[in-house]
C-alpha cells in the first residue's frame, strides 16, 4: 500500500517520453546489407550499451561498436541520427500530471541515458528539464538502474528518506530494485498508472 510521499521520482523513457528502438533499427537499415529483422536480432542492451549508459564508453566508441556489430557503412553522424530517432515525443498526459504534482511536491528525474541522447532530448523537449528539482542521469553519475548504488545516490543527494519517495518507472527490474532500496514504486504501463499512483497518495 502506498503512503503519502515527500518527493516524487520519475523515469524518462516510457514514462515521460515515448520511445521506440525500432525506429533506430529502421534508420540504420539503410546503411547495412543485413535485413532489418537481423539488425533487430543483433541489437540489444549488451555490455557496451550498459557501459555507454554509465559513461564508461563515450559516444564515438559506442557508435563504432554499433557499426561493427550491425555491419553499418555509415558515418558516426549517420549512426547518431538513427540512435536519436528513438524519441517519438512527449507523453502529454504524463506531462500534465507532472505539472500538477510539482506544485505539491519536489519532483526528480532518474534516467538511464547517455551523452548523445541527453543532448538530443534536452534540445528537442526544452520544457522538460525545468519541471524537475534535480536530474540524475546515469552517464553523469557512472551508475545506472537497477544498481542499488544509484538509488542510494538519489537518497543522499536529495536528503529524502527512501520510504518518503514515490518512484515511477516502466521497467519491472528497476521497480523491484527501488523497492529493495526502500522506495515506494509504481510500474508504469501507461499514464493511467501514474495518475492512479498520485491519486492514491493524495498528490492529485
């Protein structure tokens, strides 16, 4: 059962922004002799992907990894364009909920991301970041969800007790990790889950 929080913590992709990695595959298909179905099979959240999200692997190195793995005869700029094609747009219903919630409680963003993506979505959606009291980006911290250390970092930085934070994320693994860290957490499948979570604790 959820209890009244002192702060809210939001994931980005799948919660605030609609994303589709199939759009990256589609963009890269123009530069590979491999069929799109094979590109989709070969692309996954591998060790290099996780290193990139922790900032251990910069964009140039990660794009070179993608070029080799997917057999792309593309420039780094072309690979990056495909990489950033995943962003479909803001989820309007969630944006409205966030606007209402931030008038009541501090709101924080916790996202697994990377240098290229953050530069892109910060520019594409300029009204997004000002809605948060702080932004915790994996590549800047050297930590990523579902690692317990990233939740400890959020708690230490905000000064809010774990049980007093309500976290929204679209990945079950991250939700379970947050709960193990003591946070309240809601798995997001649509903006309805966010609305119901906020209503349950009297925020909206």
